[in-house]
C-alpha cells in the first residue's frame, strides 16, 4: 500500500501512514531542512525538492513507474499561512497565492487518481471565505468521482497529548464507507457512552514526557540513554521504535532575562504572573507559560524554541521544552530523528501533523483498501 506525500515537510503524515503499515514512496516539498529530516527517516522513499506548482504529476508517475489509478494513497498538508488565524483578517485574501497551493494538490489528485486521499490544513480553512475553499475542495473531489468528507479533528481525541485542532479532507473512489475513525479519548470519560469501552481519558503532558531526563537550560546531548523504564502506556508507545536510544533531547540555552522570567513562575503560570520588573510591556497571552503536568499541552507551533512565543516552558525544569519533548507532545515516536539547526527542527516539529492522529485515519484507510481488494 503506497503513499505519496505532497508538502511532506519532515514527514508527520508519512510517519502516521508508515506506522499503519503503508509504504512511503515519495516526499515532495521545497523546504530543504525538512526534507533532510524526511530523508533521514524514510530512506526508502524518493525525494523531490521543488515548487509543486511547477511540477508535472505525470512526471512523478513516470519517475515512480506507476500508472493513473494505481496509487493507493495521496496525502499532504498544503501550507496554511493564507488561512491561519495568526494572520490579521485584513491580510487574508481568497486568492492569496499561498491558498492556491490547495488547488495544486487537487491537480495531482486529478492526474494520479489515487484510490484514497487525505488533505490536512488549519481548522480556519473549513469556514474561511464563507466556506468557499471547503466547497471547492469537496466539489472538485466529487467531480472526480470520489466519496468525500471533511471534519475538524482535535488531536487529543485520538490519544495525542495536545489540544491541536485541524481540518481534514478525506476521499475515496473505491468505497462509500465512512472515512473518519471514531475518537479514542475524551476529556470526560464519565460522560462517554457506557457501551463504548474503547474511550480513554486524555493523555496529559506528564504522561508524555516524565520519563525523559531532567535538564537545566543549555544541557543535553544529541544521543542519550533513558534514565528509567517507561512510566506510562504512552511512553511505552513512544519508545517502541527507539532501539533504546533517545535523540534530540537538548535544552536550549536561555538569555539571562528569559531564564529569570521562567524561574520566577510555577507550573501553569505565564506572562501575567511575572513580577512587575520582569514582565514585558506586551506579549502573547501564553507567553512565558509553563505547561501543566495534568493537562494536554496547547498547540505546539514552530516557535516552540522561544519562551516568549507561547506556553512552551517545562512544568518543573527552568527551561523551554526540548525538541524531543515537543516531538513527544506531537506524538512523534522516539525513533524519529530530527536534523538541522535547533530553529529548523523547531519549525519541523511545529508545522507537522501529529503522526498518532494520522495513524488512526490511516488504519481506517487500510481497512477499506483491504476490504475492497478482497471483494475484487
């Protein structure tokens, strides 16, 4: 079961499909550092580094020796800057060239005619421009003969320790079966249907990272050993592909003022709790925030390296979380290695789609593909 990943970045979507038993045959992106990480973790895949708007999908098929209609899955997350709520409304336009990358994704669908499709984007896309892009995406997929669905999914509902909400567009031309998996986790299991035994409580930050070595800022190594056995089921899950080694667990060295600010507050506190003499004149509501141990994290962004850009500080240690801790919160297992500078790795982690969430969708796809193959 083969997958081509458009706008692959470092490979969050690809990792989810790989862990569900798919073969990743190509990653396409124009971000060189992210593709280096992709290559590190998917050595069997072809890599194309370039602008997808200038790429002919028929050239891709020829390079991979696949014919129209043969590919099992085409997946990808077109860049979202044109839809993001972080961009002021006055600077968002329907025909922003960054939004038009969605249409290039659809161009590849039309040419390759994969059996199944996954496209991910920021949650704001779904309702953007009076549902304009949602109607275009679903309408075009239906025109091409696909059963198409869309939904906004919360990563925490699928076992990811993060309150990250994203829009997903799923399509199949081989089945009309439901494409979205049922949630596996809930914030309040006491109110879940009594007959649904498969729903668990949300995974919190401490369940995700408490087994990782405690560090001071500026400490850590590229490769480390675990200080203990896994303490939770989630930690056991994250270690399954690690072969006993821990990568990317280095704490960034803070400036004097950054360290003073973080060390002056406690778990769950943030910019509003800073002493007057240390509080910036302005900042994000979550700036300098320490994570809560007993809650899922807020959305991890590409600014995770900077304490003033969000709630990215460790709940106990006086530092920001490491790349590995951010990756754990994103549900990248410990066998996934990030390469590049610290800032480049931060962007890769923050821009990625949580692999564990994708794995749940990929398993749904796999079930449909197997069923339809057996019926042929």
